C-alpha cells in the first residue's frame, strides 16, 4: 500500500502567511515573501535527482517561487535530462501567469492545484493578500486544461479536510465560502467531467501509477467508489453533498455507508 515515488522540495512558503515568494509585493506592503531554498541549490537538487530518474514534487506558492522552479527544470533539461519523463509536479502552484503556463507545457511539468485556496481563502486573497487581479491567478484549471497540460487538484490535508466531491465542486463552481455568490475567475471553471479526470486518471499519471489505477479498464486494479447520485446530473452547487455509498479496493469492498 506504500511506495517511494520521489522527493518533495519546498521552494516557497504560504501566500496567506505572506511568505510565498512573489514577483511583486503583497497588497499594501513592500514585502515579497521569501524563497525557502536558494535558486542554485534548487537547481542542484533537480539536476541530481533528474539524473537518477527520480520524480520531484516541488512546493510552489507565489509566482516568483514558480519562476525559480521552472528555471531549475530548464537548467536540468540543458544537459540532456528527459525532464518530461520525470513528470515533475508543482505542488499548490498558486499564482500562475500565462508565460509560466507556456513553460510548464514545454517542460512537461504538471501542476497540482490546492483548489480549496479558492473556496476557503478566496475572499482573503482578494481583499487582504493580493487584490482581485492577482487572486484570479489561483488554481488556473481551465487555462492549463486548454494548454493540454495534465493537472490535478488536492485539499492539502490536514490544512483542509479530505473530500473529493467538494474539490470537484470547487473546480466547477469557484465560489467563495465567505461570499457564496461571488465567483473567483469564472473563466477558470471547468466541466464536471474534466474535474473528475483531475482526481482520477490525472492523479494516477502524476504518481506514475496510471498503468494500474485511475480508470476502470481490464488489467487495472478494481479501485472505485459508488456514489449516491450522478455528479453530472445534480446542480453544480450540490456536488459536495453527494454521499459515497461504497468504496472498493482491488476488487474488495472496504467501506459501505
């Protein structure tokens, strides 16, 4: 049930803690946060692990932190390391610009968005941390999907609770907990089907496990859930209320409501 899939590296702090590394200062501030690792040290790690063929999962909060990650991946690609094969992941990947999306696609990097940033902290990011324009660069699911990039969403548990239906709903609706009628960056909403892929086959691909899990097909492990209702057929705002009736792993029922 456990395996070692790679290394995690912290390249940027917490945006809502004002330590995420930014290109420009935070709202009403002169501070830009800080890099948690020097760029040259991060490059050394990416090159070293890349030569071994090991996957890297790099925590990136803030656009400057993401710049540093992409610079390191680019440096690893120069000596001939097949960075696309590594499926390097940017964890959280918060505050993402168009130029960075282009580089992510070029290097075959894969974002895993902390989607609950939008729901639980969207109002704080808009009003206190970044302002509306920059807050709208959170969890750019639709933009990376349109660019043909493989991406996922996660809850960063225990920062927020596990709950896959809630994650799917947030990616589809993008409303705010403190202000339910407000939609943050409506252009970044995705379809229910796209959000489901983000938590199934895309997640398996990110973990180099798409040959065995992530989709229901012959030859793969029979890991699946049975839901109370069809996610495509309920109002989008009610997806998180769907109950999980059964959970199966490797063809065995391990949970029943």
